[in-house]
C-alpha cells in the first residue's frame, strides 16, 4: 500500500469512527442548522404581522421534522421552543387562550428536553425543591437558553390555566429557574428574566405575593439592558403592574407611547415590536373593562 493510500485509509477510518453514531438523516438535519438560524433571524426582522403569522407555522413544522430526524439536537429544541412561544404570544393567546395553552406546553416540552441535556432531568425538575435548587446551582452560563425558555413557556402555560391548582403549584419552580437565569446572565434575550419578574411581581396584589416596587425595578432594568428598544417591556408594565395598581392614566399613557414609538434601530426586534404595538392596541380597546 502506498503512503498516499495509507493516508486515505487512515482518514476513512477516522471519519467512519466520528460519524458512526450518526444516521444519514441526522447528518442532513444537522447540516440544515445555518438555514434554520437564518430563517429565524429573517422572521425576527419581519415587521409585517400578517406575513409573519402566515409564515411561522411552516417554519415550526420544518423544525419539528428536523427533530424527528435528530431528536437529541438541543439547538433545534431551543429554536422550536422560541418559535412556539413566539407564535402563541403574538398570534394566538389574545383571541384563543385555550389554544395558546397547548402551544405554550409544546414550547415548554421542547425547552425542557434541552434543559434535561444540560443536567436537569424531568424527575429533578418536578421533584424535591431542594434537589432542584442544588441541580440549578451546578449549571453555568451554557444552560441559560434552556433555563430561560423552559421557565418562560412554563410560566405562560400556567398563566393560561390559572384555575388549575396543579399548574399554580408549579410556579415556584418556574421562579427558581428564572432566578438562575438572572444569576448567570441577566442580559439574555434583551433582559428577558427581568421582564418575567416585572410581570411576576406586578401581576399580583401584595397580599398574594406581589411587590409593585420590585416589579417596577425589574421593568426598569430590562429597559436599561435593551436600551429602551423592546416595546414589550412597556406593554407588560401596563398589562401587569399598572393595571394591578389601578393606575388607569399611566396605563393609557404607556400604551399610547408604545403605539407612537419610532422603529427600533435593532432590526432583530422588528417582529417583537410589531407584536407589542398590536397588543397595546388590544389592551387600549379593553381599557373600560379593565378599570
């Protein structure tokens, strides 16, 4: 055997060893990652709500198909969680909350599987709280996306079923996950953990664990992190904090400001801000009933 042939043989053995655990369908699925990432980026940049509404389901089913081929792909799990969460938030929950509950559950399941790969299996997530706290303390910043999207989707799933005591009993676990996000990376997803806690403390009366001062502090910190570019912060401030406080004038002013806000300089926020403006309009239309 010549030296060149030996080299080729060695390369072939190495390649076979490296790829032996991957099926052809897994290799094809993983090769699609740049396209999926670009598709999600393009969707985030879309400012036309109707175009986004029509396009997003096909993107979600594409990710579902890729996960059938490569179910252990945590990157796709996070993308699926983000997609189902965003679709439910932007286009479903205001009109059909019961359908939104199912979509948030699907987002949660995708994110939960990514979190399991990070070291928090389902029995720990749903088991002894002290064991969960210990497991969370062992996680580092690499687990932040899985933590954040699990908590976000889980929290929204609970919010759509507030009459279910079993769901409400899970809320402290959601809080524990999101507190770990704050500790590891408070800036993740434009200060998303602060937005969560702004709604968490603002949406309840003080006698039930609400804290209006803490809520405002979290919303303010989220605005500092995203440089006042993410309009959903003020929508949630109005929806949760100002409504709970009974401050109708501030509620109205905040939502009008969202509707009148200029376009953000960050194109990645185009869709989120279009959703925020749409939600602001719906909340203003309900103002008489809310106060």
